[in-house]
C-alpha cells in the first residue's frame, strides 16, 4: 500500500516518517519529497507498507494528528497522472508580422 502524507514539518526526515509508521507494521520505504533545485522538503512524502491492513490502520489512526508540530493528512496515494500540455498549442510561431515581406 502506498500512502501519501502531507502538511509535514519542513524539518521532518524520511527516517522520522518511517519510525512513525513502523508503529503500525513493517515499512518498506518512507521518502520525503524535496525540491529539485534547493533540496528542501516540499512538505509531503510517501510511505510504502506491504501489509494493506496495517497500512489502513496507520491511515485511520494518523490522519489529522499532530506530528512534529504540524497536523498531518494521511491518505492512500493516488497514481500519478501524466501531465498534459495544458491546452497550449506547441506548434508554430505567434504569427506576428509573419507575412511582412
């Protein structure tokens, strides 16, 4: 089970997140997501637990609780959607003065 944890304290580490969820069962991985440029925490992370029952219990008991000074949100992670182009036409130029000559 892949679990999404948001509203984390920016000083939270992957290790402390893993320790929190380990109280509910075996944690396969815990990762804080960081900004690519600065390396700073983005305030959310993911925890993977192989036992779905333990994962659901962790979600039920940890959602909307205080962790390291912040009220965290804990939910089942949804699959990442591919980004669309946002509706912009990626082809051609703007056409400004295109036929000037």
